[in-house]
């Protein structure tokens, strides 16, 4: 009886080095934060670490600023709520870094009309200036709140 080698060739072959090292890295990472004053700093540090692992340290300064502003806005909107959660997601797709911040605050994000002397109210304007795209959408699970997102090109 003749034997076929076709069946044995369908097994996964071990490779000591991936063919394309950049394809081996994760494309999505998620961090859940409490709505606490420490959330923006923790989000920045986590983002810096993730981008270093993904070999995208060159995006770190811009990404940390965007993350800080979006998480701060989510935090400020969450303070009146009882124990809310803020979810930060970063995702890499085709050379673009998506930053998504999920909160449980009602209403759409609104840029403030900050005066020359105001220290606050420019966060969304900074995010808009730093990113190639910016927007928001209601959560897919039907829960209250929103997801505010920004995209940085690498």
C-alpha cells in the first residue's frame, strides 16, 4: 500500500525566528482603570510600556499626551458617578495606532471654549491637533457612556 506524505505536511512547522518580526507583536492591549486621580498617570506609563514592547517608542510622546487628555476627560466626567470604570484600549492596524477610551459618562464629548487665561479646557483641541482622526461612538453593549477615540499615524 502506498503511503502519502501530504498528510504529514499539514502539520505546523517550528521556526526559531518569525519570518516577519513585526507581525509577531500583539495588535491590541486593554487597561481597566478606576476613575481615580491617579488614572491619567497610570494610563500614560502603561501606554509608554506597550509602545516600547511594540517597538513604537517614537510614537510614545504623542500617544501619551492623547491618552492623558482622553483619560482625564473621562475621569472628570466620571467623578459624579458611583465607582465607574474607564477602559483604555490601544490597537495597531496597518501602521496606525488607535487609542480608545471608554467611560460611562452620559453625553457627547464637547470641546470647551477656553479663554487665554484658562488652565483647562483645551484637551480635545490638543487631541485633534495631535491625531490624524478623532471621534466618538456609543458603546456597542447599550450601556450608558461613550468611547472616544483618536488615531495616530506611525
